[in-house]
C-alpha cells in the first residue's frame, strides 16, 4: 500500500472518496487548458463577428464612466468620494464580461496561450489579426459612446463636470506613469481571467473585486481610459495627439506587457514546468486521475 493511501482518512466509502476527488480545486494545468481552449475558439471567429462584438464592448464600457460620473456628481467632495465612486468603474467590466463581448485586455491572456502552447507563425498571425480587430472595435466604440455622452442632452451639468474631472485625473499621469500603471492593470485583468474558471459561481464578485481595486489605484486601462480621455477631446480640453501619444500608446504597451509578457508567460511556464508535458496532456492526465 502506498504512502498516499496510508494517509487517507479511514472508513470512507468509494462514493465518498470519489466525492473528495471531484471537490479538489482544479490544478493550474486545468485552468491553463480551459483558457487556452477559449482563446483558440476566439482566434477562429470571423472578422465580422470579432468586429461587432468588440464594437459592442467599447460602447458598453461607457457604463464605467457613466456610473463614476453619476456617483461623483451626487457625493460630497473628498477622498471618501472615490471609495464609493470607484464601484462605478466595475459596471462596464461586469456588463462586457457577462455578455461575453470582446475586450482587448482579456485577449492579452486568452488569445496568447494558444501561441505560447504552439509557437508557430500561423498562430502569431491569428493572434495579431484578433488583437488588431478587437482593439480597433473597442476604440471605435469608446470614442462613439464618449461623443454621445457629451453631445446628447442626457446628463445634468454637474454630471458633465464630473465626467471631465474623471478624464483630467487620468491625464495627470505622465507617459511613464501611464505605462507603469498600465502594466499593473494588464496583470490584474489577466489575474481575473485566470481566476474565473476555478470560481465560476463567484464570477461577479471576482470581476467586482479586481476592477474596483483598479479604480482605487488609478491604474490605466486602454479601453475604459479611452472613454474618459476621448470625452475630454470631444469637449475641446485635450488634443487628439495627446490622446494617442500621452495616453493610448503607453497605456496599451503597459496592458500588453502586464497581461501577456508577465502574467501569461509566467503562468504558461509554471504549467510546462509541472511535469515537462504540454498543458493539454496534463489536463488529460488530471481527468484520468479523477475518474
């Protein structure tokens, strides 16, 4: 009898032992394979499907600025206002992720794992195709929703001022800060994506916790930030060159590095080092052990 069998609690029936096995948390290899399979599915989608889903996600992200502006406009000034208003930042993420719309920063993890698993030029081309379409769709949606929020008579003047204040706060960051905070933001989104498959029943709370902390820390995010900063541009308080050069490019680079080159690479290396097997084979071995 092996040492592992000697250490088991005595008196368990076969059904109870099977229940114990099935209630074990999934190993990193299982999470890796779930996310890799999701990424592979996304890479196979048509350009039209990717574009419309990404455009919808960009429009939906306007909810984050709307919610924060509405909170700030109705809260007394002070540091405590940010503690409450930051909850609004999560609104767009909750809607986009639960509606399964294409969000660029999610794809810095999910769509990268197929390439890391099988590093070929074909997979690299598929990744760049997806990233390009999703990023352009997200940005088109954010720019459109920011223009609508400014030009249509939807909000009162106090809320309009709150929208401007949110955008100005983003632009207080220098280029180096945009980049550094973008790295943290990309890493946090990748962490969120990695956590969800193992805690599907707590998905809403995971999204809320991670994105709320992003707002409290003023970490920069290419999609939400595009709504906030383009609102300033449409209002004539920032130039398009400042939008692209001071905000978008450094934030985008930070998000990609944090989500792909740090989190995804380390997570992939962890799984490959587990037994020297590809993650798909580790998953198959894990299933066999549970049955």
